[in-house]
């Protein structure tokens, strides 16, 4: 993919996780790179009555403290405020990452057959309406295909 990110194997994810040792946070360096590489991000939660809700994240920043900051269009994540995540205003340093990651995602969509117009529409957003969802991962799973894919990274 055009982001330059090369995914590890599920077994590689598990080995990297084990090598980090306790206190290193939940995300391996490969998973941090993946989260910030311009991949499609789906935010999901549930409403008070249990119905699922989802929205599109417009990039991800992994802060030094291990918190994930996912900018999104206000209406896309307004229903997620009932989760354990905090909704924050967008910051000026979010915007360059949103632009970069949306461009990488749009290029990747074109590479797999989307028209350029459809890819641009998929990542279209109004910078003035951006907010950010901040949360700390509670559980992490391998994200690459192959044997061991989807395995939870646990100690």
C-alpha cells in the first residue's frame, strides 16, 4: 500500500508483544505504525439501549502516554460519547495528520479499484466540524492475515 507500512505477521505481532515486557503499553511499535499509516478507521460503540453505532475516523495519532486520538466529523461520533472515550475539540496539530492520513487512504482505495472521485468522497470532511475521540486501548488483537490472526495480545 502507498503508506509504506509493511505489516508484521500474526506470529510476529505476538513475538513483538512478548518482547516488549510489562509496562510498555498495549501497542507494539508495529501496531502504532499501523494505526498512524492512513488505514481506514471505524469507530464503533453502542447506544444506551444497546443498538450499535459506527462512524469513520479520519486518522489516528498515538500520543506518548499511549492514548489514541482519532479525529472525526462531529456527527459521525456524536453517538459514541456514552463510551469510555472522551470527546475533545480538534487541535491544530490534528489537521495535518488528518490531511496526510486521508490522502494515503484515498490513494490506497484507488489502488484497489475505487475511482478517484469515490475515494475522495470517502474521506471528505469539513475541517471546521472536526472533533477528536480520545481513549486508551483496553484490549489489542493481531491485525494481519494468516495463522494466529485475530489473537488477543495478552500477558
